[in-house]
């Protein structure tokens, strides 16, 4: 039986990107920061933690990653660590640094969306209270006549 890599859902990709150890995510692949790769090796060698639990402790859901992907990632990181270049951040063999601008932008957008929702709720509340005041005013005028 072959190991099948299942694509990430859009929601899973967002959750994976939110983890500070994530460098980049596509539908099928995830890249990690140097810090995570070092953490993986250190956690395994010092504490003898199972690979699945290393990911869990770092904030990843092992079920989302899947066994095949975890196996591939651990083999790749161990191979990279043993190489003359050592551990590095790479996407398509080009060293890169994760842009915190993208993450900050996502947080800002989420905050603005929450603010818009809150303001819309306040507007609806004010409309309703204004309508109630107008109805009360009409009732008072009708009772006077």
C-alpha cells in the first residue's frame, strides 16, 4: 500500500501559515523555518520524543500533516542536518526568510473585519433604538389627542 499525500484544505493552509514555525505552504507541501528544524532535532535527540509528538508540541496537528508527510519531512530534515551546508530555510533551493509582513497583514485584515462586524452591529442597534424612539414619540402624540 503506497503512502498518499492529501492536499491541504484552504482552512488547513491558513492554520499552518499562522504557526510561526511555518515558512510557506502550498496545497501539497509545507516548508519550515530553521528554528523549527533545529527544534525537531533537539526535541528528538534530547527528549527522545516521537516525531508525531514533536510536531504536536510545536503547534501542528499531526492528523492534518499525515503520516506520509511527517515521514518525508523528518527524513528531509535529518538529511539536511547531515549535509555540509547544514540546516537552512529553502524553497526551491533558494534560501529565503519568512516575511512577517504577510503575517502582519493577515492579522490586520482579520482585526479590520472584526471591527467592521462590530460597527455594523452598533449601527443596527442604533437604528433599532431610533425606530423605538420614533414609535414612542408617535404613541405619545396619539395619546395626547
